[in-house]
C-alpha cells in the first residue's frame, strides 16, 4: 500500500521535506508512525501529536487505505 505523509513544523524540520510517499505494510496511522520512526527516528513523542487521514481528523487506530494522505499534526501554541 502507498501512503503520502505530509509534515509540518518540527517534523518538517526533522525530515527536511514537506511530504514523502511510502510503500508500507501499516494498516493504521499508529503502525505507520512506528514503521517510519524505526527506520528514521522522529525524535519526538507521538503522544504530543494528533493525526489526520484524507483531510479529516482521525484516531491513531483508524484504518488506512491505499493512496491515503496522512498528516501527523504537531501541538499548536500561541496567543
């Protein structure tokens, strides 16, 4: 299955790109994060992030489909 991951803020800085497309065996955003983090560690705690799949907020355990767009959303601060 292919999944495109879009990066913002700290993850974009760590990866050095806005997005990447992966061939993956992951079936959930949680599995995708773990797979990616094991090969090229993010160096951040996933617990601080939300996830969106195909332009909608999602659970870390929601199913992924071939060709999906995934965004790991960093915490937001500001005033």
